[in-house]
C-alpha cells in the first residue's frame, strides 16, 4: 500500500509542479489574502503576532481547499479513478498518496506565505520559531489527512464540489486554533502559555483525521456514481 | 474448466430503480463471452460489478483471480493527458509492481502502433490513439480475467482488427474474457458463449453458436 501511495503522490507532484498543473492559483489566492489584510494596517502600524498567524492560517486553509480539489480532479478527466480502484492495493493508498502530495504542496505554499506574512504584515521571526515550525507540521498533517478524505467527496457532480469547503472548515477549527495559538510564537518573542497542550490537541486531531481517512475512504471513493 | 468469476443471484438497484436482478453466471478460463443486450439493459453496470467497481444490491460476486490479474478496458481511457504515452504506461506498471523501464514498455507501445508517439503528451492523441494506449495498459497487466466494455468505440478499422487479434491472443493464453459488443453478429464467431440481458434478467446464457442459429438479431 505504501509503495502504491508513493507512486500516486509522485505522479501528482509531477503533474502539479513539473507539468504546470496549477499550484499558481492557490498561491495567488493566499498571497492576495495576505496583501489585502496588510492594507488594513496604517503605515508604520504593526499587527499582533496572533493576528498575523491567523491570517497566515487562513491563507493556508484556502490554499488547502484548492490543492485537494486540484489533486482529485486529475483522476476525473479520463476516469482514471476507475483504474486506481482496480489496482492491487487497498483503496486507502489513494487517500494516502493524495494526502502526501497535498502535504508537500501545502508546505511549499507556506514556504512562500511565511516570508510574505513577515513582509506584508510587518512581522519578524521570533526565538520560538522551532516550536512554531513543529506546530506548523502537526497542523499540516491534519489538514492533509482531512483534505484528502473530503477532496474525494467533492469530486463528481458540480453541486458536491462546494461540500469540500462547507464540511472542511468547521472540522478544521480546532487544528487552526492550535496553529494560530502556537504559530504566533514564530512572530513573537516568547512561547504562549499552554503551548504543549495545543500541540497535544493538534496531534490528537491528526490521529483522529488519519483514522477517519483509513476507515471512511473506501465508502467515499468508489466506482458507483 | 477453471472458473475465474461467478455471480450468484446478483441484483443491482439505483435507488428504487432495478437495473438487473437474479443474475447467475460464471466465466471460465480460456473463453470469450459476449455480453449482449439493448441500450440501457444494464450491461455496463453488470460489467462494473464483475470488475468490483460497483457494489451489488443483492446476491454475490466471487473472483477467483487476484486483483492484479484483472484487466478492464472500457469507454474511459484512464489516460493522464499531460503525461506522455510512456509515462502513462510507467505509472500503471509501477502501481502493479511491474517493470517500468523503457525497454519493457516500448514493445507494448509497438504492439498498439504507438511507439513513435511514445514521448508525446497523450493529451494530443485522438480518441482512437488514447484507446490504443489504454489497450497497451491492459496488455501490460497480462490479465487472466479481461473485461471489455465496448472496447472498439472510437477505433478505426485497422485498430479494431488489432484489438480483436489481442482478444484472441488473450484467450489462447488462457484468459477468461467478457466482452460487451455492439456488433454481436460480427463478434459472435470469436465468442464461445453469450449472456443476454433482457427485461432486467439474464434471458440467455449459453453457446454463442446456438444463440446465432436461433436467429437472434442484436
């Protein structure tokens, strides 16, 4: 299953990055959000670290929706989805493969969103950045696990496509909250209180979303229309 | 004769609408079975059930081959348009744990007369070329159970002949083949048996020769 997931992820990354499959749209939307929020500041005014972290994660969340819509739409052009369903590996390999590809794309996007947050929102990198980086990874894992599950749900009929954003955002709230609380440490002088608890919450939601992906994916990603 | 696939009292509904019911049949190795019926009779749905792509509402389907030994060739080409023909084949080969180097894949493209387009993006291919690439994907797997849902759709005469030759070769290799065809009269001479879906039931399951002697027109 892991080998099949790896091949799916490698193919998706190749299509999205090398063959210009379209990370650009997700990046532009995220950068636009950061830029628009920067306009809310007076000249010389500095946004709070927590406010900046919230905008960073908002950009990341929108980016995640576009990334997973794009990843699952790759299989809809010539019904390659059926081919993936026929492969001699559990169907969860698709969930894992898409999740891995989505995680890489999200991290790449954040590699651009982070310096953009510093520049547009007038932040500076604080001393607790290693912990903030660990938190970023923990939140991204959960976002990828859930995004991969719900991205599969959104494919097919156009009416269902809106499901991804409608269902995704409420479920992501605990993870985003943890990301904002601890992520603000990247832009502040010290770690916020209760950072360890927030990290524990993020890890617990990662486990929950991974479990949900493994159990539910075969019901969502099927050959029946 | 070894049975590769068996359906027992199989039924399929979409909501309250029954597609077929009480279908029982078996697909032996080394045989070609034509699946016939009017448009909307449920042939493609039955084939998707046989492939394991669709769940039954009633009854059971038993596969006596491994998932890796099942080949499915339908209307959809499974082609990634931004990948080249070679890259498409390599992806499927890797998914099935097969050798994905050029030396093993190029002969397959040669077999379906696509070798000179091996490095071209398959998005530039015509429908017939994409379907031949799809055929190469199936040939790569060397399936023991081959399910064909109107595989000749979009193929020119030469490509259709190539397809028929590959179907005959698969039978010689011992594969069990189920084939949905629009041209039952034309394809029946290749077939050993025929399943006829009519009025949501399996109205005929028997020898192709006897079916054609009965004067059936499809």
